[in-house]
C-alpha cells in the first residue's frame, strides 16, 4: 500500500509542472489572441471614452491616414543619412579630383572689413545649433534603422536619452538665429542678372577644362550663397513652425493628421537643409582658400574679396566704405 501511495505521489509531482506549463501556454495564447482582436478592432476604428474634448479624442490610434507613418521610415530616414554622409562623400571625392579654389594672387596680408561683430555672433547663433540639430535629428529619425543595429539597444537608448533634450533645447537658439539672419541679411541676397553667369561656370571653383581660371562677377553675396540663404530662409521657416507644433501640442492642439504632417514637413525640410548645410560648410572651410576668415574675424583678405566678390569690393572702394583691419 505504501508503495502505491509513493507511486501516485511521484506521478502527481511529475504531472504538475507539465499541467502548469500547459496552463501558462494556454493563458499566453489567450492573451495573444485577445491582443490581436483588440488591435484589429482599433485598426478598424474602434472608439473609447476619455474626458478629452480634442479632435479624435476617442480614437486610440490614427486609422485615417496610414501612409504617413511608413513615409517617415521609408523616405526620411535614408534621405537624411544620404543628405549628410552622401554630400560629405561627394565633396571629399570632388576635392580629391578637383582640388580647392586657391587665391591666384596669394594672400595680400591686407584684411578688408566684411561682417560686423553682431553679424558674426548671429551667424554662430544659428550655425552651432543647426549642426547639433542635424546630428541629433539624424539619431531621432534614422538612428533606429542605422545606429541601433550597430551599437546595440542599450547604447542606442543612452544616446537617444541625450539626443532628444539636446534637439529640443537647441531649437530655440536656432530659431532666433534663423529669424535674425533672415531679417537682417535679406537685403544682400536679392538675385541679379550676373548670378546666371556665376552658375554657368560653377562659381569659378572648377580647376580643369573650360571652367579653369574663370572668375564670375559677384556682389556682396555670390549666386551660390544666395541660393543657400533662400533655402535656409524657406525651409528654416517650415522647420521652425513644424517644430513648434511637435514640441508644444498642449498649446497648439493639433489634430493627429496635423501632427503627422508636421513630422513629415519637419523631416523633409531637414533633409534639404542638411544637404545645403554640408555644401555651405565645405565651401566656407575647405573649398575657398581664405573664406573661413570672414566668419571668424569678420574680415577677409583683399585678394579673396577681389577674386570672389569683385563687384562688392569695387562698390565699397568707390563709395568710400572700404575699411581695412588695423594692425
């Protein structure tokens, strides 16, 4: 009898874990099934109750325009990566083949006043946040697809914890710089007839073939700088407005469609501005010998002014506003 009881107890001990596992599996399957049913119901437009009175307040998810979310993943993420790293690769290759635009007369040693201290400060007020916004925005839009698979989830999460607040805080000085530059510099960015000739010879930056040695006319701003300025003014406006919508939904109270459209407008404008910014940075720091001095000291070498902005130099020389830096 004792042997039979021991045998029965042994059978129960063996069977209980299996029964528990079977019950757990059944529970998990039931939970998964319930989740699928709930998710399907939400996708079909199921509504609920909430005290909010905003538009679509009773809809758990957006079911009326599903094309917007895939657009962010399919277009914006690779687009921003291409705008940043693609443009860098193109410029590196171009410089390896073409070289930079050197001053044909060398440095004169005489520095001509070009930008005021106020203008230099405004430039960096917009430029530094712009660079940080590009890098952090890249993480926010494309990091999940291009960074996380390489660094891993933990490292990516830590980077995102820094990228998000930096992106938000840098928006304010960027918008201030954008507004000041747009208002104060527009007068020197008006297109002129000679700008067409500037584009025809690529600004004189090509060092081979029929373009070699060409120095097209340019005023205070050349045609390339004008194109950059108006792109910055236009897409900076879109980025600023869409950014405010995304950062302050409690005040703007956008619909879900407006919020998603703001994400798309923000991302697409960022792609354009990123590409233009890379061109602008390379032209100022690498391509144009002596060009970086303008936004460091506010002065440029006299030979640089004659070679790249001859009409402006002739104008300030003729009207008596030409000012040299004192030693």
